[in-house]
């Protein structure tokens, strides 16, 4: 066990009605690390991310956040420290962009309203949307909505950020602006786990690439190494396929 | 025949207009009371159905309640509550009407709220929970305000139909607008059409006023760029 792990996932298992989706997954993240998770559809990537913050409670295994175990009884407090970015954004549609980024600071962390507003404005500037504070989500493009959802997660000052295919719901011409924001976060020293098929992001920003298949981690290592000389045949085959199509 | 001298129907209406207004007042109080009971109870039923324990012990009685109150004519419910309950407990006609109509409105309102809550995409609750909101906070700050947008239209319909149905409280002797009208008609013999035309106008004005308020509220809840 390493003490300086921000996120420590140990031997997590999860089944849905007899179908074992995660068969014992473990990995860890030190502060400032970015790991990219790839694998075929159905390999359990989303399930793994959702197990980390108990959106889907794991059947077995343990999860530690900065040394503290994530449990049912402290789940709300833990979730406030685990940012989650969804594929389809899930911005609160009745609130302005600013309020989207403010509300959980105020209602979950109890931050004072004016402090929350200032922080929200800062995070919006950070994702390049300082001028959209008073817009409503439905008035924004998909790329802009996803950047707001990243700002919303950042405003909670999380220990770690989890991204579940943040660009998959976007038109191709809009993925770039989101990937650039994520790259900036990675180089700013944010700790992140990113499920994505954007291999340009993996190459430039990931400290480690994790390849999952059938509920197991098949292989992990620096992206350059996996791209050029993965030890496992299936890893190599998969990376070739997404390098061509992704 | 003892005809009141020098009083044509206009004079009678003018003279008795305060009684009509009083009847209108009773109708409005009945309306507000039944809508309030319907709102509180309907919301509770809806929340239990959507977020409460899934056991049959809780869910089944709620379903039966809803079916019964939506399936039985309101006149029958009024009689049951007035004559039925007064055998056990001395209940005024007004209280019986408030209860019967309020409980029925709860059944309708619970349905309105339920489909309004269900029309909020599941991702909204999920995102709120993922950021550390408790279920209750997520309902209060995220799901409820969004569902209000969906509920207000059907709720306006419920409001309109309940206004009209308050007139049925007449059958158990509540002295609301329709009964006041009836008193005037019996005291003047004839002129039924004239009196009921005035009464119809009063119901209509009340209905329009309420609708305008609710539409204004609906516009206030509307979110730019968001299509229902
Ligand atoms: N709520 C659920 N109930 C039942 N089965 C589920 C549920 N969620 C996921 N599964 C199943 O678990 C398996 C893993 O799904 P998961 O979404 O984690 O895969 P993924 O790697 O994220 O795939 P994708 O790349 O398509 O997003 C799939 O076979 C899926 O059908
Ligand atoms: Mg997935």
C-alpha cells in the first residue's frame, strides 16, 4: 500500500444479474497523475468509474480516496471530492451556467454564496466560457456544455476527476475544444481518470494507459510504450483499431 | 300571487348580488382548501410512489387509493362523506365537501406530479447525486424545480375543473354560488336564465383570473432555449 495515492482501487468486482462485469480490478493514482482507460465496448469501463463513486456500488473490493475509504455511509461527502464528467453532460437544465457551477458548492459544501460565485466565474474562465455565465445550458453547443460540466466538477475542488467518454456525444468538430481543456487540466496537475478513445489525448496527456477487456485489466503502461510495443496481442490489436478509426 | 312590487329581475339581482358574492366566496374557500389538501397529499403520494420503499405494503394502498378516488363519481363521494361520516362524527356539509373533493384532487394531483417528476431525465438526479447531494437535496434543488415546469400545464387544467366542480357541493347543502343562485330563483319565481347567466359569468371570471395567474407563473418558470 502506498500512502500518497489519491485514488486507490483494490480488487473491485461487480456483477449485473449473474453477468460478472468487473472481475477484480485494481489500480492507483498519485497526485497529479492522469490515467486513460481504454477497452472494447462492454468491457466494463463505465461500470468501473461508477463503482469508484458508488453510482453503482461495487459487490466486492475497496476504494480509498486520499487514504480514506469510500463507503455507503460517507458516500455524499466522498462524492463531493470525486468529480464526475458524464458523456452527455447532464447540466442542470433549469439553472444558468453560473448557477450550475455554483449550486453544489453552496448546497453540498456550504460555501458562502459570494465565494461560490467568484469560484464559479474563475472555473468558467478556466474552460474559456467566462462570457457565458448567464446563459442556460440549452443555449449552448455540446462542446460548450461539456466544458461547463467540467467547470462544475472543478468548482468542487475535487481530489480526483473521472471522465466517462466526455467527447463521445459530440460532433467531431467540437471534440477539440473539450480535449484541449482536459489537456490543460492534466498539465496543471489535476489528478484524472479518463475513459476515452481520443488517442491524441492519451499520447500527450496520459501518464499511463490502461487496457481493459472482459472485466480485467489486460495491460497498463506509458502510452508510448503500449502504442509501439504492447506485450499483449489483444492490446496491440485494439490500439491498432482505434488508432485507425478513433 | 304575491309579487314583490316594483322589483324587476335587475333590481333583484342588484339587491341580492352580495349573496352571490358571498356564495362565490364560499366556492373560492372550498376551492383553495381542496386544492391545498390535494397538493400536500398528492405530493406525498407521488414522492412515496417514486422514491419511497418499493414494498407492496406501501405501494399497494397508494394505488388502490388513487384508483378509487379517480373511479367514483364525485357526487357519490360527497354523499358518502356527508351522510356516511356524519353517522360517526358530526361533520358540516362544507367540511365533507372539502374532504371528499380534496381527497379526490390528491389522487389527480399525485398523477400530475408523478408524470412531471418522471419527465425529468434520470441524468439530472444522477449528476446531482454524483456531486454529493443527498437524495432529498437532489429532489428539492434539481428535480422539483424542473418538474414544476412540466406540472404547471396539467395543474392549470385541474384547477379549472375543480372550480367548476365546487358547484356540486350544492347537492349536500353547501351554500356556495350555485345554491345562492337557486335561493334567488325560488324567491323571484322564474328568471332562471338571467340568474344563471350571471352565475356563469362569475364562474367564468374566476376561472380566467386563476388561469391568467397560472399562465404568468408558467412563463416565469420557462427556461430560455429549453423546449418541452
Ligand atoms: N445497469 C445495468 N444493468 C445490467 N447490465 C449492465 C448495466 N450496466 C452495464 N451493464 C452491462 O455491463 C457490461 C459492461 O458495461 P459498461 O457500460 O461498463 O461497458 P463500457 O466498457 O463502458 O462500454 P462502452 O464502451 O460501450 O461504454 C455490459 O455488458 C453491459 O451490458
Ligand atoms: Mg461506457
